[in-house]
C-alpha cells in the first residue's frame, strides 16, 4: 500500500488545518489537539475547502453552507452534507505526516 509524505507535523498548529496537494489528491491535514487526521479537502456537498473551514474540537464546519463533518471518522455531523468525507489512515513518523493510500 503506497505511503505518501504530506507535510511536516509542526506546520499545523493545534486546532487548525492546511491544504496539501499530492498527485491527484487534494487533502486537508488537521491537527486536533496534537493528533493528526487527513481527509479529502473538497466538501462532499459542493465547492467548499475543508482546510479553510471552521474547526471546533474534532468537527470541521464547511465555510460554504455550514455543513459539518467529524474530522476523525469523516461522518456527517450536520446537513446539508449527506455523504461522508473520505478519510485516510494517518501516522506521524520522524515529524512528518504520512498517509496510506489504497
Ligand atoms: S459546499 Fe460544504 S456545506 Fe455546501
């Protein structure tokens, strides 16, 4: 299973996210109280970029129509989003945020 090196963990402050592009993937990399999670950046509801969303604990709110996702599981927390956001198995090794892709 290919692993991708996305960014340095210390680029992302707790409670924030950055957008990382790698090949065809456009990802949001979140730091939730020192734990790292990666999802697709594009909201499943429309053009919203989740790395630019409002983060409250482990929930991100899309800044387009205020739909919300669980950052850890990708599940929808509140509408209008209906489809979960894709998440990636994320690890930190030697200060780098890595994901497994399938
Ligand atoms: S584009 Fe994200 S809630 Fe509509």
